[in-house]
């Protein structure tokens, strides 16, 4: 590894502390709410339903 290369495997002590803290403590009610909200958003994004399945937008062409 050259001197100007970035060590991409480096984990800071702060990141290590936060990872261990998250592993030891349960999530708060607001964190659970955020997780549920973003899971719903991801589901709706990945499973989009078209409202006009007939393709009415193309009828005038």
C-alpha cells in the first residue's frame, strides 16, 4: 500500500463504540417508528402499482 492510498477497512473508535452501543441497547420508540416508516416507503417504491392500467394517457395519440 502506497502512502497516498486510503485505508478503506479502517473503523474509527467512535464507529466501534456506536456499533457496540446499538448491539447492546434496544431501539427507542421513535427509532422503531422511523424503521417502520422507511420500510413502508421502500415497499411502496419497490412494488409500485399503476392506477391506470389501461394506459389512458396514450388514448389521445
